[in-house]
């Protein structure tokens, strides 16, 4: 009877409207305390989940790696140190930290100087083989690979594998001021942008095969913009930036930056650890992963799961761990297709019911309080400007690609917990219309469940 009432009172008037008749829609709501289905519509249809995949990735990381898991990035030297001259190499050992910062690089520079090194005769050796060489998952579209949200994945990352292009409109009719942050020779900037009157018409892109960023079009006089662009080959970006910071600190580097494999197996006597940078806890990483939908964090966590449990830091190995977790949630993984941990791949397929089972499992786990707080609430992250009248009763993760809008999470109404998954694919109307429908559905559901409580 409850299922029938919800169908007649809610769904008919909200989702059966012009613009949606040709779309693919799947919905489910579960009462987590009664362990029952409140409402289901096409709940087992396979749909593209977009960033709702991050719910799965963060849940698996929390359960399998734990909230206190941390990454460790080490720097060492090999060879002999004589008269402040290192007759050997500097080595950096990456273990996948996606949040390694520019200030962390400076801490390595200071550690090298504090060791009494003022000249390095050898190379900067970059050990990034904790993850496999594949930098991008299957199904990421080529046209956005220079965007900050599609940064390449590496076991050695820095500055989220991006540079910021700072643009300022200075003198009318002349070229705008355009600079890279951080300043680095690893990226070439080609500036053809002019300062003009009127609205901005910024064109910015990076060549697919090289770290050359073109800035064209125009920016309004007196205006300033910051646009982050993903770099190609983050490992070498890390090494070249470290080399530049060393030279800026009066440490001479005679050699090159080179990538090496297998050095992690060298005997301890072959090198001396200079310093280590310990990352923020996994809880904080997946908190930002969900709140701000950071794809780099999700893919690094995915590869970490593969490296930790399968001894192979690949997307495929990470996906195998995600599917193992899904099976423990009661999901039939024969009807799940996954290629990444962030949801940016359009080849992913999952049902609303599968997502609901993951949310259900986390509700019954010891990590529920942590997991619940990992998801953004109204006024936070990707739902900062949505659901303003549902503060305190909603936590949910968005999932957005072209013609795809998904929303999955928890409701806390009348002292009871519910989970839900709303998945909309292949619609021709605006995304704002779909988001409005999602909000109408959850508001109507909230009103109904408050009456039932």
C-alpha cells in the first residue's frame, strides 16, 4: 500500500512530465531501520552513475584501508657526500599521495639543504612504480583531458597535477597579463589573449601531446581569472619542479630528471633516507573526494586499493577490489561495469539498487557515522546551492556528465534513516530541470515520511 501511495502521490506528478518521456530513469528509496523498500522505479536498470561511483570508492577505502590510512612520500640520496657535493643521485619514492603540495616540495628542498648538500652531481630519480604506467582510465573523453578535473594519475603527484593560469586584463587593446602558478619551465605558455571592453571570451587549452598551453580570446579590462589546467606526465612535473626549486635555493643539479622502476627493491644500504612527507588521513582525503568531487583523489584511492590488496596499482586491480566490496554488500557484480573510481568514464554501468545496497551496508557498519559525514549536506561542496530547506536531513553525492544527473545518499527524517538513489540518463532537457525534479522528489518524500513517522 505504501508503494502505491508514493507512486500515485509523488512520481506521477513529478517525473512524468514533458522532456522526460524519452529519458532513462531509475529510482529507489530504502527504509534502513525497517530494512524495506519504500519506493522503487526501474531500480534494477543499468545506468551511467557518473560521480555516484565515488560513493563506492570511498566506502571501500574506509572499510578496507581505514580512516587513519596515510600515504608516505620519501626522498633519499645514493652515493657519497663529500665537501657538500653529492656524488650520486637524489631519489624520490612515490606511494600515491594525491594531495602532495608545492609546500611539501619545499620541505624536501630544505631537507636536502639541511643535509649539507649544495651540489648534486647525479640525477633526480623518480620512483613511481607503485602505480602502473597507465595514466587515464578507459572511457574518459579526449576533449576534457586538459581540464583540472581530468588530471592524469601517478604515484608521484604534486599540486593536484595542475598548473594555474592567472589572467588579468590590464591595458585595453593590448595583450592581457598571463602567468603560470607555480612558475615552471615544465609547461610552455603561449599568450595571445587581449584586454577588451565587454564580456570575457577566454579560450584556453593544452596540446594533447605536450605541456604547451594556449591562451586566446579576450578578457574584460580590470578583470582577473584563474583557470587550472592539467599537465601531461605528472611524475616528470614533480621532478622538474623539484629540480627548479633546488636551483632557486642555490643547490646545483648537474643531472637530469629520470623515471626509474624497481628501485624500491634496492637494499637499504644503497641509499639514505633524507626526509618523508606523511599525507593527511584517508578520512580527510575521501571527505574532499566526496564534498568537492575530486576525480584525482578517487583514482589515486582506486589504484591504492589495487596496489595494497592485489600488489598491482592498476585501474583493473582497483576495480576488482571495488567489486569484491560490492559483493559483500549483496550486489550481483555480473550486472556492474566499472572502469574507474571517480565516475568520469561514460562506460560505467550500475543500477540504483546497487548503489542503495552499498549505502545500506555502510549504514549497518561500524563506519556509518564517519561515512555519513563524508557526504556533503546542503550548503556544502557540490550541493552548496541546493536543498536549502533540507539542512540536517539530507546528505548526498551528485553525479554529473553531459545528459546524466544522479543523486544518491541518505535522508534522516523523524529519527529514522533512509537511503536513496535517483539516476537520470539520456535527457534532452536542461540539467537544471533534472536537478529541480530531484529536489521536488526528495522534498515530497520528506513531507510524506514525516507524516508516516
